[in-house]
C-alpha cells in the first residue's frame, strides 16, 4: 500500500488543478499563489499525518506483510517524503499540461493515476485488502473481499482518513468549480465521464481477453472481475461527486 500512495496523491492533486482551472490559468507564477499553498498544506498537514497514523497502526499490512518488524520511523519518513514529492510533481506537471496543452490533458493525466490506484487495489484485493493477520497471510489462509470491510484497517484507512481529508478536499473541488456557467460544468463532467469509461473499457477489456485466453493466474476469474468493477467505479464516484454538487451561475441568486 505504501508504494501506491503516490498514485493517489498524484491523481487527487491533479484533479484539484483541473477543478481550479479558471483561477490557475490566470497565474504567471505557478508557485506563489494561495491555490498551490492550499493544496500543499492539505497534503502535508492533513494527508501525511493521517497516512502515518495508519502506517503505525497497521505497519505489517501497509508493507504487504513482506517485512517483519520494519523500522517505523524510516517507513513513516519515507511515506511523508513520497507524498510531499508526489504533490509537488503532480502540481507542476498538471500546471504545465493546463498551460501548454489543455484541460483534457490534465483530466486524462490525473484520472489515469486514480484509475491505476483503484484498479490495482481491486485486482490484488487478496493482499492489498487482506483482512487477516501476518501469520494467516503467510500461512496461505484465504480471506474474502467482504471481510475486509469489517476490519479496523478499513475503518482507519478509509473511513477515518476520509472523515478528515474528504471534507477539505470536497470543499476545494466544490468551491473551485463553483459559479461556472452551466455549459462549462456540463462539459467538465462529460470529460470526466468519458475518461473514466474509457479507462474502464481498456482495463476490463484487457482482463476479459486475458481471462478468455487462459493466461491469468489461478484465482483470477469472474469473481475477481466483480471486485475490480466495484473497486473501480465507487471510488471514482466519491472523488468526482463534489463536481456534480457545485453551483453554476444559473443557480446562484443575483440581487
């Protein structure tokens, strides 16, 4: 899980850049502005402490049970460094795409990262979302996908994390998308839908081709495909839902 976190940070920061497109395109200095400061503080002051708290509580799971008694200080420092660097790289890259290419390129880049992040979790749920102990994992004891949702790992890594990170992230997406014209909002949502569905077709289509060819490992059948579909679409919906709720000029009362 630790090595997947940069994908989440890269994708979510890129989506914030896409949401702030109207304000950000007007900037001459992409670093000395309150939008970048807000994004970076969101990652450093909210996401990093939360992720490190989760790491310390579930260190063996975060390390995929690969390292026994890993040094907590080293792992948390690496996690903080990876998230901060990912945020800087994502902001810089998406600002370059926004200024030199188009909003479509920003959407594509950020959603590719998020699609990989969500798909990898679903595809390898039996390790990335394993509900048992390190002993059970190495003993080869299988755990169902559903059982993960009853664990403290799920509560800490998803519910507690989103209770703190989610409202701030949602507020920024909602605010930065707010008061655009109806046509602009509809176009933005349409681009998001198109990209998410395109990625779904490619990912699920490739899975089905490999499944039909019989080259997938044992355990990679239709049940895993269903998990992959769930882990793909629901998180994507949660990420973009504040865009649907953002106000447009037509819905704002004028004096």
